[in-house]
């Protein structure tokens, strides 16, 4: 793409916060900053600050919520911004929307930005839904006449016609996000910034929201910045992606590549999908387990597992005797509830060379989500070995066609069976 198609450019964006206090510093710190600025020197507090890793104990008063973020967005792009909770996604969107300013760096944009960062952001609770439509339109720089043209279309899209003249404080969270999205999407922004709009709302609203964002970027040629933990929605809607981790940009590329990279974060060595055992765990046994792993058929350990993939479970062992043992896999959901147990008698060969026993679960069996496995080995009568929560794996939904349900159906399993007309 040509440089003159760039509609948004972020250069060296960083955001620093002071932990534990309201504001960015004390009076003494502000005076120190002013004194350094007066002498033409660099802000002394830019040289300190911890990495944005919420799992670590704070060792300094300052933290970098974002650090040296650089990217460009072109006309018509749908840019997906993904990362784990606390990675800095919402902070970045707030800076792009000018809700807050960066500590260092600059944002260059062309045109009008409309933001939907949180449920009902920018709405006045005492005003009615209709009055908030005009308030938000005015904030975006539109005239009353321009808003009037779009008013009924906004109300129809939101599905809140009955309550449009009721104060917003009486709306449910779903109604607020419906109206807020309708306002942001219909007031013709050049850039639409959306943070987890699919986290609130029913199936009908999700379909309409995804379809509208696609229309905005495809038919109208405008730009969308989209944050979501729904990987199916990201893969279906976005044309490019950025992955944030601990406040830094760690990957940028196509949507599929970004989703794959994101799902591997923290699992570079197969720490979740593949566990290695110590020989000392089997000192008094006639066999030794070396590894236990799960992966998609014809993929490597750690690669994303889609619902459409066959899933292979693999135990690697050596044995001092030839004997029959019964490996059993106990499957649990994200809350630790047992789902089912699967086991079978297997023949362990006497060998000093590592051998494998495997089990395959067919595609479209698990629902999207995370699962945990216990492994135990017995001979059908005596239990020889048990390891709880040995490995974990995540099933993701592949891209879904626009207009279809993007959410997660209830329950840990979602098997597909053959239906026949008789």
C-alpha cells in the first residue's frame, strides 16, 4: 500500500503509570520533572519503571503499561489487537481515542474517530437514549441536522425503540452497549475503535455488530480497530493483527498468523501441551514415562487446536518388562469439573528405546475452551501412577461466516452427529 493511504500512525507510544496512587506522581516528582524540562534534560522518570507483567510483585513505584508501540493503519483496514488480560490493549485504544495521552510518542490520524471502549462510554446516565445520540454526535463533530438524518436508523439498529426516551441509567448493560455501538457505527467515523463489543450482548446483536463492522470497512472503505478475546470473530473480521504482551508489541502480521502466535504465548516449550517426567518419579516401577502430550493431528505440539482438528494424545515410555497396563485420561473443564474418563489396556513392550502409545479423539467433539487432563496408569487392579492436571489444552473455533453466531454455546462438549433423512 502507498504511504498516502495511511490513516493512523503510532510512533514510539509508551504509557507510564504510578502504582498504588491516584495520578502519575507526587508534587516533588512533578517539580523534578519541571526542573529537568527547564534545563532541556530528559524526564528522569522515563528511565525507571517495571515491565507490565501483572503476575510479578511490584519492585518499583512505576510501571510501563505500554512501551515503544509502533504501527501503521491503512484506509479500509480492520486491525485486530489481541493479547492476554493486562497486556495493554485497552490502554492502547484509550490513547488512540484520545481519552488519555501517551507518556512518550505520538499519534497521527486523518479524519474522525469514534470509540466504543466500554459499555456506555460517553453516555450521560440522566439523559435519555435519544438525547445521548445527539450528545455523542456533537462530540464527534456532527451537526444536529446530520445526526437527525441518522437518528431513526440508529434507533432501529439498536433495537431499543421502546426505551429510547427513557434515561440511560435505567438501561441494562446489553441495551447500553447496543445503543452505544449503534451511535458509534452510524455517525460515519473515519476510524471506528471497538473494545470487546462482543463480550456483552446476545446472538442477534453479535451478528448485527459483526455485519455492520464489515460493512463499515468493506463497503464504506473506513477503518476499524477491533479488540476481542473471541478468536473466531477476529479471524472472520480482521485483515491484519497485532499481538501485545506485557505492554509491548511482540508480533504483527496476518490475522491467522497473529492468532497462532497469541495462542502459543507462554507455551513456547510445550509447557501446557507437553509435559516431561523425571525418571525419579518411576524408581520403583517396571516402566518409566518420559512425556505426555496433546496436539492436533498432523501438527506440532503447541500449535493451535481447532474444533475441526482430530486430537492426538501421546504417551512416551520405556519398560523393563513386557506387560499389560491401562492408561486412563480423566478430562476436566475450566472449572475443574470432571467431564469423562477414557482408558484402555495397552501392551508395554520391553525396550530401552522410547516407545509411544496414542489415543485419538475425532474432530468436532469438544466445545471451544480450555481443558485439563489427569493421567493414571494401572493394570486394571492396582494403581501404579497418577498425575493430576498433567497437561492442558485449548480448543478454538475456526473462523465463522459473517452473520452467524460468534459466541460460545454452553457446556464443555459440542459433538457433531450424523443426521439422516429416512
